C-alpha cells in the first residue's frame, strides 16, 4: 500500500497498478468466435503431424525420380481428399492434384507444365531429384511440438489453431469494466444543454477505450456530485464489474467525492501521479471491487486511461505492456511543459528523410480535446525539463499508424 498523499512517479504508479492485476478466469469459445481473444494457455501441443501425410505441392504427375527423364504410362489420377493405395510401379506415373497424398512408391512430382501428355502416356524431358514438389508429412509442425500462440488471436494465429485441429479454445474472459461519470454539470450527449452544463464525453469515450482493450464496458448512469448518489452507484457497479473506472471527483475541490468515498468506505492506494495531463488519479478498493478514479478533464481521462488502465486490462488478459509501438521522434518546434511532471504531449508524427518528426497536434491544455483526436502519438517528455526541444529525440507512443493521421 502506498501512502495516499505521496506524489508518485509514473514508474512507481504503473508498477503498483500492474502488481494488483489478476488474470481473469478462462472460458471456452468456438474458434470461429475467437478473433481478438487471448488463449488462457498459449502453449498448444500438436497431436498430429501437419501435414499428416506427404502430399503434392503442384498439379502434375507423381513419379519415381529414378525413371526420369523418360516416357511413362499414366495409370490413374489422385485428387485432393482422395487416396491411392496401389504402389506406383516403375515406368508409370499418376496424375496428381495439389494437396493430394503422394501414392506409395512415388517420390517426386513433375508439374503439368514440365510434362507432355499424349493419350495415356507422358513424356518428361528432364531428370528430377527425389522429394521435388513433395510436401513431407510434418514439415510444418511435428506431432508433440509445442506451438506458442501468444497475444490476441489474429487471423494467422486462428489459422494455426485450426490447422492443429483445434475447434474451440480456452480464452481469458473479457474483463468487465463498469464506467461511471460524476459531475453536476454533465448531460447526456445529444441532449440540450442548460446554463453551466456540458456534455458527458468521458462516459462514452472511456467505454470505447475499454472495448479497444478487449474488455467489456458497462456504462453506468452518470451521477451528480453527491456522495450518497455516487456511493449508491458504486454499490450497484461493484458486483457487476471486475473493475470500476470513474471520471471526475478525484481532485481536491469541495465536490470531489470519489476520493473521499474511497477514503471513508474503501481503501485508497494513491491519488496523485506526476504526469501531465492527469495528476489526480485514484486507485483503491470499494465495496469489494477495484476502482481506478480518473480525472474529469476528457484529455486527462483519456491519457491516464492509456497510461494506467489499458496496461492493467491487458495484464488481466495475460498480455504484456500497452500493446502500442514506441518509437523515437524529434519535434520540429519547441513545446513547453511542466518541469515537475512527465508530459504526454499530443502530437502528429510523420517520417521525413529517414527520421520521425513530431509537431504539436494543437493546444496542449487538458481542456483542449480536439488535438487528442487529431494526434497519432503521445510524445513523452521526461520530468526535470520545461520543454520538448526542437531536434532532440523523445520516446513517442503510437496511437495510430504513421501516415494514417492527418498530413503534417
Ligand atoms: P473534475 O475532475 O471533476 O474536477 O473535473 C475536471 C474538469 O473536467 C471540469 O471542467 C469538468 O467539468 C470536466 N469533466 C468532468 N467530468 C467530465 C465528463 N464526464 N465529460 C466531460 N467533461 C468532464
Ligand atoms: Mg467534477
């Protein structure tokens, strides 16, 4: 447990958060439904050779290499899915299709385009070495091999599992995340605004961010800045989620009740991290469920989600890190920041003359939301400096592929 008044570095905070993440239980799903899921155990043991039998890599003629060059009698045909049991006698060939089992006695395949068939005879002008165009049994995988299928199930990993004869898989259950916006000023997106009101952007945005991590989101009804109402919503959310993510109410204002509730009814681990945007951040337990309280400013909420909630949800799925590509990028102009905190500046990065350049995606205030959507990266500028300097190189977290964002 970390003392709650301490200001934590990013490293200390992420280490602490990841130390608390427990993998979800597993569940069985059909392979056809498994895209994007994560195997509970990435080691899959092959039970058969793949392929299970030697087969032809080409449409052509199965032959005995020792007969060639020469003219052979075509004594039959074998298509994919069929089997020819008779051994191939010397001086004969069998027409064979790609994927069909090599008949016993044959040891090579001559492609159609290298053979001349007239009636039931085929002339092959060149010699071939034994094994030519034969896909040996087990040349992809041997029975007993341990195949590592780690990470989210992509099309190619699903293909490997299917080839191994797997029809259903044990995957980590998607973490369930209850999302709760707090604030007297908040109104449903789409509803008209009264004086002093704003649309609740965090609820829907955090729900989307949760789903992007492979977790399930449960958007709770937003609550006013009223401790009893917020506590009621947390009691409702706790048994339904593996994690509660709140936004707003974790700062030091008079109406910042989420932090106060954690202190009174729960267990507050820490509530300030030296990152910009996002300093106030709460982590704790309430009504038996883990809670991460994000700041209310939408930019701060999304950046701290990226920094802390995303790796936490991935850890619950058995995945490592943030799943993002980290690159080195150089600003084309100075960008100021707070010296005491590590900044995550919203930038557009692009490649030019073999280097990755970065420019500010717009205003860097945590109330300026649009640059967050226009950025394709977060530029990490460390503690102890008051700006990202032109030409210097910084680590950047790619949120979108280079080139997919707006042009510089
Ligand atoms: P708070 O963390 O509650 O002090 O809120 C900080 C700022 O974020 C205030 O300007 C709030 O109006 C704003 N804010 C809080 N929650 C949301 C939300 N769900 N959607 C949009 N803005 C919010
Ligand atoms: Mg508030």
